[in-house]
């Protein structure tokens, strides 16, 4: 039941014949997990919170960076350096005191995804990389959860609803992983600041439609929005049972989504965690290469990293030591994988990737 205060707060919803008291109660008792509190996650979270979705989970291991503020309008300057899930919760609690927020300051992985998804009714994909999208899709199929998909690229965005009823999945639309060169995110290619808001609000709308069982969800359809032309194209998607079965049969204990998506060409690529790197620095003389742009933060002084931006690597290979261990890092661990793949093709066999990137470093 809704309290008098809730009825007053949601009065504009209660006036709608397709929502009313019963619909608002559905929203109150719904549980939605938002994967990623970045460009897409911010508007999704804001509107689901305002609408009265009773339990909202937020999972994100990343921290707020000043470059995020151009599009992630949920955050402020004071949030820089704070975990995004935590910062989002702190701001959203000021928007609606009736919502329960569960935050997970960790990365979504094959080890935690099934247990986490089982706790929610609907999953929202606010990620920016293909490997996590395939993971979300496959876990949703395994746990029988619908998920609302969104993606952005420069000036264009996509929205769809996957695994809803007998509808198609993400693999039905993209049965084959993309080429390595197409695995990019906003930090590598840029994005128009308002675009995540345009796409994220559409995702929030699809979530509300699913909870309220109203309208026609974008199941079996892919909406493609072009911000430069203010145009939208709808593409029909068919369910592919073979792709559904592939997802059902995947063994998460053995499957490597980064390898499947071409982010890692070699399954035996050496990797090191931030904690392991700290220990290694105390024992051995190693070289650390930072392949980010010079303006990116944080900078870790104790690493004494040599900055060679990704695009400059072909012209600066002579600066990379071939006779001792070399740890290569970027912001999130994706560009550094590309760098290692390129350097391996040029004779380097002493390279180690910093898992998860420098954002995993803690003082």
C-alpha cells in the first residue's frame, strides 16, 4: 500500500489511467539492477528513482573523474574520486527518501553475476564495452531476467529490450563478437554530452513499461537514434534459438568474455592485479608503461610510469625495455590489452597487463 506521503509525491502518476494506485504499487515493489552508473546509468537511475521504483541496485567499480562531468550529470565536482555507485546513492537519496538503494562497489564478473541478478526483476545495461554486454545477456538468459539495453557512439544511440518473454536476446542481434578495432568506449572516441541523457531516459521508459505492463516494449525491435539529425529508425530483430542455447550452455567458470570479444587475442596474456603490482614493485626492478593520454588521471607517483599514449606506441617501441618485466596500464585495462597485442606482434614477450586498469589502484 502507498502511504499518504507517497500518494502526494506520485500524484501525477496516480492521475494516469494506465498507472493509478495499483501501478504505483507495482513500481514500489519492483527491484531493478542498473549495471554501470556512467553516462547511461545516471539518467536511468535518476528517472527510476523519481518514478518510485522501490528497490534499485547499482553496480560500478569505477570512480568519478572530472572528464565524466561533461555527460554524467548526476555527479558534481565534489564527487570526483568517489566510487560511482556510492556517489550515485548519495545523490539519489536526496531525490527520493522512499527508495532502497543497494550498491555494489565492484566489477560485474562471471563469479558474481548470477547471484546478483537473481535478486532483481529487471536488469538495465549501462555499460560501455562488448564483453560486459555479452555477460549481462548470457546471465539474464540463465536467470530468466529481461534486460533493457542501451548503447551510445559519438552522436548515435541504441535502445532495445532483450530476453523479454519469447523475444530475442542480445546474441540474436549480434551473434558474432565485433572486431577488435571496434571495441571502443567514450574515453577513446568521445561522445556528445547530451546523448547519454537521450538514450538513458528511453531505457528508463522501457523499464517502467515492463513493470507496469503498459504500452509496447522494444522487444524484438532496435531503436537507433541519431542526435545530429534528430531521427529515429526502428529495426526488427528475430529470436534465434541457436543463440539462446549458446548462452544457456556457457560455463562461466571457463568462459573468457574478453577473449570472445577480441579484446584479448591471446588467452595466456599475463595479467597482474593492483595489489600484486604493489608487491612486485618492492621486489623487482620493472618498467611501467602508461598508455593513456597525458591529461588522464589519476597519476600514481610510486609507479614512475613512462607515458606513451596508445597511438604513439608504434613510434616509441625503442623506449620499452625488452629485458625485464614490463607492466602496461591504462584507465580500465582495455587499451593496455590492445597495446600488448600490438607489441606481442612486434616481438615483445615480457609484457603484463594491469587488470582493471589504474582505477583499481588504492592508496
